[in-house]
């Protein structure tokens, strides 16, 4: 899983007002590094590499900032991994992994951070 970083929680994140987008650019360029915005229920952050490919998208429920979903991407823009973190930021529910062509390679089911099954 190349290029995947997990940020634990959104407690340190600046939460924009509804309808406002916060962006962060790479130094010395106009290329976007990260955008943050919110809908009615979530804070959404999207990270980009220096070629403007999406590398990660996270969704934090505003009423419970210790729960989040994560989607990580390969350099070619295809999803590499997707899943959820539940209480105490432990993997929970279904996690899926994909190869660089987008083919499903593995499905894992977690319960409160413990791997229950792998397909």
C-alpha cells in the first residue's frame, strides 16, 4: 500500500463553515496539496500529490470525530484501499484492497480492530 498515511482523528483539524472550502497548496506552486470542506454531517478532506492525483479522501462525521472512513489511491488514481475506523480509531467493518489495475485483491472484516475474516 504505497503512499498511505492515516491521520488519527480530526480533533486537530480546522473545521470550515458550511459552504467554505479551505485549500493548502504545495510550496512555490499553485498546485493543490489538500482541500477541506464540509457538508451537513461530515468534514471531508482530499489530499493530492504534486501531479494533482488524488491520494486520499477522508470523511469525519461532525458529531463523532473519532470515527472516519478512508480511501487511499495508487499513483495512477485507482483506489488501493478503502475502509472505516470506529471507536478508538480501530479498523471496523469491511476493508477492501485493490491492485493498480483496480481489481479487488482482498476483503477483510474487522471488529473493533480485530481481524475477523479475510476473503
